[in-house]
C-alpha cells in the first residue's frame, strides 16, 4: 500500500479516535486501551456511523452525542490539505525514536518532505526573547551544523526557534518544525508565512489532530516530540523554568544529549544551567564549531575539551518573500 492510501486509511481511524477522546473527556493513555478493545469488535477504519452503539457503549455516552461529535470532528479533518499525511504508530515511516518513548502519540500529522524523518536531526531551541548574543549563537549553530548535512528541528516559536528555522532556509539546510497546534492552524500568527514555507520546503510535524482545541500544556507535549525526533537538543538561551529548559530534561529522560553554551553557564543570574550541567548527557561548549563533533562522537571516544574554533560568517535574517 502506498503512503497516500495508507494515510487515507489512517484518517478514518483517526477521526474515530478523536471522536472517542472528545466524547469521553479522558486522556489518551486512558482511551487508547479502550479503543483497542473496540477494534476487537469492529474495524477501526470503518466509519463510526456504521457502529455507533459499539462505540457509545464502550465509553458510556449516548449514541446521539457520539454521532454529533463525530460529525464535528470529520468536518475539522476536511480542513487538511490533500497532500497531508497521517502516520500511525507501527507504520514503517513512523519514527522509531518517537515510538519508543512513553506516551508516544498514536498518530502523527505531517506536511512536507517525509524523507527528513530519516535524516540526522538536531534540535535548536531557546527563549522567545533572546539577547543579541543568543541570536548570534543560534545563527552560527545552524550555519555550523549545515556543513554536516544535519536537519534542524525546532518549534516555530518566536525568538530562537524562528531564527533556527529561518537560518536553515537561508543556508539551504533541511528543517523540521514541530507544532504545538494542528496543521490547520498557525501559531504564532507572526510565523504563519514561515510555517507555510517550511511545509513546502521542509517538514511540519504535529501530534495534534485538526479536531484538537489547542491548550497551553500542548506545547510541552510538542517539546517532548521535538526531543524524541532528535539526536540532541541545543539550548541556546532560556530563562529559569522556560520551555527549552523543560525540553532539556525530556531529552535526558529519553537518553538524548543536551548541549549548553559556556556563556550561559557563566550567567550567574540563572540557576538552570548550573543544575543541568551536572547531569550525565549534558555537553558544555564554548562555541558552535565544537557541537557536531561532540554530539556525534562514538560513545567510546574520549571527548576533546576543546576543538579548533571555526566561527562562520554571521548571516542576517533574510526576507522570506
């Protein structure tokens, strides 16, 4: 079965799954086993309208309420572009690095070049309000990794994330934007155009279906997904308690590496860099030129404390039009 046909099959199941989630008002971890048991009775890829009583009885809601919710969910799914792809956990193309983490999403929704899922990915993240030094380090980090055919992953947020994506596009480097919203929404609004371009030239990935109503805590789930897609997460700058700091901990929990810059560690007004730097799996570098060698060094190789610095020329943000 080709990917488009497989995706079409998954869409019907995803509509049913989202309907059950919305009607039950329960978490995915609670609902997925129930959904699997429903699948032992009826085909999960059949339209729910063929088996409303089976679904309704399984989650304890009236069949009429279920069907009304199903109609709403289906209408939201129709907003997907024809070329959008739905992957299900267990598919060959579903990233195994994501499938192995606890709480991995049943479905991923994607727009763009799926081949990027099978490339060497590194996450570049940080604060929405970076310093000038942070902006420079973010650009130079992406420029340095571009020379090693690395795909840059980030979260499309303002600040460091946006700089990472834009610099990737400027250098011809592949980039993946992991969204905290459905593909059918654009957040933040300032990055609507950037999101569109990444969908055309890179890859958009989200765990949230078109029927999802975005919540603030969804962005933490986005961070978990970003981390699991990547070999490591480079935290350029962040405040204490920021989302990038939380992602760093997710990365360590997932047995991924975390990279910090020495100048952030030297900032005595912040607690998180010193606390994080003491943990196994955290690399502290002085400049971007050392990152690739340290991230991708064989586990048995002794890590050099310092490599010859090679700072690429600064690249300013460019006009995306």
